C-alpha cells in the first residue's frame, strides 16, 4: 500500500498540488478537527465511489491510519484504484508533528 507521512502531506498542501484528500472518520470526529478534506465515513465508501478520483493522487486519512488503510484495501481490491495513499499515523500524527494546536481525541 502506498503511503505518505504528515510532512509529505503538508508539502502537498503548501505547494497547492492538485490532489484529493479524503477523511474516512465519522462526522462527529470530523467536527472535532479536520484537515480540509472531503468527509466520506468508512461505512459509506461503497455508496460514494463516484466521489473518489481515479485520475489524480488521493490521500486517505482517519484518526490513526487503520480505517484509511482498510478503505484503501477495499477500493484497490474491488474497484481497481491505483492512486491511493494512506496518511501514516492519521490525524493524530498531524497533531503531533505539524499542528500542536489541533485537538486530539
């Protein structure tokens, strides 16, 4: 599985690279803190395949990296995606390494 760390994601954001950021956490988690991505909770992935780009880089994240890894496995195995990257450590790593003002839960 492809992955990026939080420093690589920050560079993608800062350089305004054309990529898609997908958050597979639940709505209540998204309301606590978010990275500005599209919210598609893990259990709704099958109903939202059309919202996920197959043309550009897609970074998928969750709280720690486990749910996003599950989402990526599902999408690769069932829908042939080859452009997905898991955010290592999830939003917790972002809060630890990039933005210490971000609430952790």
